[in-house]
């Protein structure tokens, strides 16, 4: 008879149970959305109950998984993520902690940990981030330098957009995204026409850096694919080499046999 | 004497007939456009007649194709598409069904099924969709989570953009597309300056996911092309291998001949 | 003594003359820009003279090139382009033909035909256009279908943006480019909330087609580069194959020589 | 006992010293940001002192590096960059030179020269610029031609956006970036509906050129990566070739040995 912990592990790792939990996550996500409407919550009071039932199922599920996997549960970052987002639901969200109520919607993200293909996508996205840090740092420096310059030069002319450093940084970020940039810089350029060159240079340089940030991500994604194709070709070449070497080796043994025969033949008649 | 059905099939499959139908589709498309102007329809009443003539041609064409191809017609999705968009034209579009009148313009899309190169493009576009589902689902989850959070936090501050969940979702979608995002979030950030971090984080993450969605499509398109090139190289390597092996084999037969001659020679003088 | 036509050809094809013409094109381009300011033209009347001098130089240059190259001049599309943009300057641009005055600025584009690297870039850009026609046609059809639908459904609600078909087509184009789309559709969605689904579907589909249009161009550009790399690898494989075959062939001749020697040896002592 | 200059060189090139300077650059960058707020400067007067201390450290550092590296210092562009941005801080920024005060924030960019990975990124970005010049020149010509045309045609209709050439160029640049383009061209298209075709043609062509500019950068980035993969495959093929040739050579020596033995054998009994 198997150990009870092994039986629980078989239960929580079974596809049926995991699909059931995915269903509960979806129901919980929908309830979290409907809860934003006080009118709906008054009309259908059982929605609130349904929400608490799903949370109760999550608590039971997490408890079973902790019992089943023991220490291994706490070593898996996805499991810890599940534990934290469920725990947030249990903290009384009144008074100072009422901000935690907002975090409850992060339970929707349990879908990421529950569905295997979503985990892979998130892992793949996270893997491309290191390749972006240097260019990302360059972009941050550009916005900072441009923001300080804009504050020094234009804070008097246009206090609304460039009054102090945080405002300038946000304006420069907005200009970089290309959203209404002509309107943001208009008060300044109306008074200092030469300011156009500052902003156009900034737009060109920041667009260029963002473009290279995007290309860095794309190149990293393509690199993996290439390496696989290149590996296959190399394998093909190695295979061809070993086939040819085997044929030559077999020929060599034939020549060696010939040589033996000949010396035997020499000796034979000798 | 061939079967009449075979004769009809030869007729409807002939390039001349297919080019004629393409011409009728284009005329029908133009009429559908001109029909949007009541002034034009009054000035040129024959436009309406022309529209009905093209529909009549479509009905005859579809009938002939059903007769010619029999069950095979109903197995081809493009043929079914043709049947449906033509059938919509015949339903009396009055009363409850008047909404169907709008769907008549879908007849323009018959060009997709009639021109072979368009079919290929549509098939190629459709083929890249499966590779996008996981990242697309991630994007939908992000918008949902951000929309619920924004409703909980900002519905009181800015009811116009974040008053209820559907409004918030649309606002978050608009912010993601980068259209006037600074104006959408201004009422909120004017009151809660800390909300900037929420929105900038959302813009960075959603842009990053959209970028990866685009890269996934591009990588899939490039993959096919690579595989073809890699296959050619592998074929070249295999060809080189078999040429070399053939040369070694021919050398081996020469050595074998030498061996036979030698043993003959040994025996010869012996 | 060479033919006078050959001497003229040597003169117009000399790098010195071509650099001189590039200089004249740049001067002419600047004058065309300055001519847009009536104030500048009044202050510096010699600008107008300078403009006519550059045009006179162009006329002499084209005449010399026609004399030098004869019929070949009229077969080169770049030469014909030069001829047309210079000819436009000579047509009296008064009365009905005053619109031609605007076309004079196309003389700036003579830089494209005069600088070799620019010709290559234009040729490369033009070469990617055929690969875009099918997806481009799909995009045009989408805008047309969406425009007709929007006119039928929303012309009464929002005559400014969807009053007739041309207006709707332009609005749909604007929505596709993502410029102020939320503001374009607001009058409609305020009255018909369900219209959101129509516009969001349109935005998703049109963005997807535009993305694929861009990818088609990128794939075409990358294809060329790949093919070169693949050709090099294939060449390397062929080279390796022929080296190996040559070595085997040389070995075979050694075996053949051995065989001859042996039969000689057999005969020798015999 | 080593030369004092060598000791100084070991000191300034030590990682500890370089990390210390990176720290000073970051402190200096923050102080430059805080200095934009007169209120903060009044509240914390020691901030100004801290700024001068960091500049003093920079002066000492640069002096030590010049002493340590001698002429080599002036040959390294990064070192010259460091020298210039520190020198700017020492010029009294009053009167005519007060514009130099704005340039002080460029000291933040010393991070680029101090951190090795940032240097590499900047060098990589700069390396892709030459591949863009031709397409970039094409884009500038397009904006110029469109700007001159728009001024000639629309300066009377819409003086605000197309009143003179500089204004038109900026408007055309704004239209190209897709920012509020519908609003920029509205005054013109309201009066001349045919102007739509001019602007839509401009948007399509400029977007197409920008797309190709982006693709040119991406292709250059991918090219490097491909070449590395292709080189590895070629190396693999060469390795396989030399292995096979070595095997054939060894076989040949066996055949040669056989031939020697045989002729010996022939001679032996002879």
C-alpha cells in the first residue's frame, strides 16, 4: 500500500485535477472582473460567495500541494508565486492594508503557472531581457540627459511640460513614444524656434535606440532557431565524414589483406 | 460523348470562365460601394439593376459549380464561403434581418477565393496564427488584470475613462496602441502622481509583449525560408558524400581486381 | 583622330563632369527651396538668375548626353527621367499649365539618377514591391469592405467621419495608422456601444496585415543575404568534394600503375 | 623599484579605482538632476558642494590618467570625450558662455566611457549607421521635395502648417511620424479634397522608406550573426575534408608500401 503522501501527490499532479484548477482560476478571474461593479454585486449576492468558494478551493489546493511535494514546493518559483497570490486573498484588506485588495486580481496570473505552454512563453520572454539591459540603460541615460537639459532650458517657457525634472522626464518619455509630441513641444518651439533641432535630434536618437532594442530582442529569438539549423547541418557533415572515413578504412583493410596475401604469396612460392 | 456533368465541370473550371467571374466580382464590388450613396442611386437607377444582374450571375455560377463538383463542392471551405456570401444576398433584408444588408459587402471577399495568389496569401496569414495564441493570451490577461486594477483604483477619480470594467479595458487597449495615452491618463495622474508608475509599467510590459508577438510572426515566416536553404545544403552534403563513396567503391573494385589478378598471377606461374 | 561623338561621350561620362552636375543639382535644389519665399526672392533677385543658369546647364548637359549616347540614351529609364524633369522646367507654367510649376521640384530627384549608390538603393526598394502586391491588395480590400460597412451603419450617426464612402475610407485609413483612432470612433461608440467590437476587430486585422506586409519586405531583404551565405557554404562543400575526389583519383592511378607493374612483373620474370 | 608613472598607471587602471569613478559619475549625475530644482538647492546647500567635490575628483582623475598614459591618452576618443565634458564644468558659465551650463549634464554620458559593456553597445550602434546613409539621404530628399511642393501649393490655404518652407518641412516630418497627421492636413483637405491623394501618397512612400531604413539596420545586425554561423559550418566542412584527405594519404602510403614490397618481391626472387 503506497504512502499517503505519494497518493496525494498522484492526485494533485493528475491532469484531471489540474484542469479542474484551471477552470476554478478562470471562474475566479471572471468573478474578480464582475466584482468591480457594485451594481452587479448587489443584484447577484451569490457572486461574492462564489468568489470565496474559489479562494477556499485555492487554499485547499495549495495545502495539498505543500503536503505532497514538501520542500520541493518551496524551491519552485511558480509554486511560490501561487502561494503568495493566494495568501494575499486571506489578509484582511481593511485599513492600511486596503491597497492589497487591488493585488487580488493578480490571482488571474495563476493561469500562467497552471498552463504549461504559458509557462514556456513567460520563460522565453524573460530569457530575452538580459540581452536588452545595455541598450535599455543607454535609453534611460538619454531620457535623463534630455530631461535635465529640457528642464534647465525650458522650465520658464513651458512650466506645464518642463517645469521640473519629473515632469520633463515624463514629457520626454511621451515624445519618445511619439504620442502627441508636436503638441508637447509647441509652447517651447513657438518661443524658441531653435528648440526644434533639440527635439528632432532627440526623436531621431531615441527612435534609433528603441529600434535597436527591438532588433536585439528579434536577433536573440532568431539566433536560437539558426543554431538549431546550423547544428543539423554540422551533424550532417560529421555523418558524411564518418561514412567516408569508414569506407576508406574498409578499403585500407582490403589493401592490408592484399599486402599480407602478397607477402604470403612471396613466401609461398619462395 | 462525355457525361454532361463533366462538360459543365470543364466549363466552370476553364480560365476564361474564372476570369469572367473575377470581372463580375469587381463590378459587383464597385456597385456595392456606389450603393452607399443615395444620391448616386437616384441619378443612375440602372446601378441597382446592375447589382442584381451580378448577383444573378453569382447564383447561376454557384449552381453550375455545385452540379459540376457535387459533394466535393461542399468539402472545399472556399466554395462554402462563396455559397454563404451569395446566399446572404438572397435573404430578404427587411425587418429583423435588415442587419444582413451590411453583410452583403462581404461579397467583395469572393476575390480572395477567386484569385489563386490571394488564396495562398490568406492561407499563409492564417498559418501564422497558431504561433501567436500563447503570447496573444498573455496580452489579453495583461489587459484584463490592468483593466480590473485601474477600475478598482481610478473609477472614482476619472469615471469617463475608468468608470467600469468595459470602459477601463477599452482605455487600456487605447493606451497600449499608444494613441493619445498621455491624455487618457492625465485626469488620473493629475490627482495621483504615483499612478504614473502604474501606467508606465503597463506601457513598457504591453509594448514588450506586442513586440514579441510581432517577432513570433516574423520568426515563423523566416523559419520556412531557412529550412529550405538548410535542406539544400544538406542535400549538397549528401550528394558530395555519395559521389565520394562511389569513387571509393570504384577504387575498391580496382583493388579487388588487383587482388584477383595477383592471386591468379601467383597461381599462374605456380 | 577620334570621332567627335566619342570625344563628347568621354567628356560627359568623365567623373569630373558628373561631380560638377551633382553640384549643379544641389545648387538647383537649394534655389528651388529658397524660391518658396517671396521675401527672399525680392531681397536677392540674383537667386532667380541662378535658378535659370542651373536649368540652362541641365539643358546643355542633356543635349550633350543625347548626342553622345544616341539611341542608348532613350533606352535608359534614368536618362528619360532626367529628360522629363528638365523638360518640365521649360514649359511655360502660366494659365492652365501653372500646376506644372509644382513639378519643377522633382528636379531634386535628379540626385537619385546622378549618384550611383542612390540608384542602387532605389532599385533595391523597387525590387521588394512585387512581393508586397498580394498582401497590399488584401489590405486595400479590407479597408474597402470596412469603409462600405461603416458608411452603411454609421453615416447617419456620425456624418463627419462616415458620411459617405470616400470619407469613411479615409477615416478607416486613419484608424489603421493608429492616429487619433479613439477620437474618430468616439461619436459612433457613444451611441452604439456594440460598434467597439467592429472597430477593434478592424484594428486587430488591419494591424496584422500591415505587420505581415512589413515582414514580407524584411524576409525578401534577408533572403538575398541568406542565399549568398548558403551559396558560399555549397561552394565550400563542392570544393571539398572535388579535392577529395582528386585525391582518390590520384590514388586510383597509383593502384592502376601498381596493377600495370604487377602484370609487367608477372610477365617480366615469366 | 618601478617608475612612478607605471605606479600611477597601475593605480588608475585598477578595477577598484574604476568602480570608484563609476560611483562618482552616478553621484554627479544625481546631483545634476537635483540641481534643476532651486527649492531643493536652497533646502540642501551641501548638494552644491557635493557637485563641486565630484568635479574636483574628475579633474584629479583626468590629470592622473594624462600623466599615466601620456600621448596614448590623447589618441583614445573616449578619453578625449572625458576630458572635454570635465573641461566644460570648469569654464565660468556666466554671460555669453551661460549656454555651456546646459552642456554640463553631458557628464552623465561619462558612464558610457567608464562601463565597458556600454562602450561596446555604443560602438555597435555607431557601426550600423554607415549602412543607413543612402536610405537616410533618400528620406531627407523625399521630405524636402514634399515640403517644397506643400509650401507652393498650400501656403495660402494653411499658413500655420505650410506657411513657409521650414514650417512645411516640420509638418511633413510630423506627418511622417504619424503624430496627429489627420489634424495637420485637415485645413488643407477641407478646401482641396484632392490634396488627400498627395498626403496619402506621401505617407505610404515615407513609411515604406522608414521601414526599409529599419530593415537595413536589422539586416546588418543579423548579417554578423549569420556570418559567424556560416564560418563555423565552413570550418566543419574544411575539418571533414582534411580528415578524409589524411585518411586517403595514409591509404596511399600503404599502397606505396605495397608497391615497394612488390617490386622488392619481384627483385627478391629475381
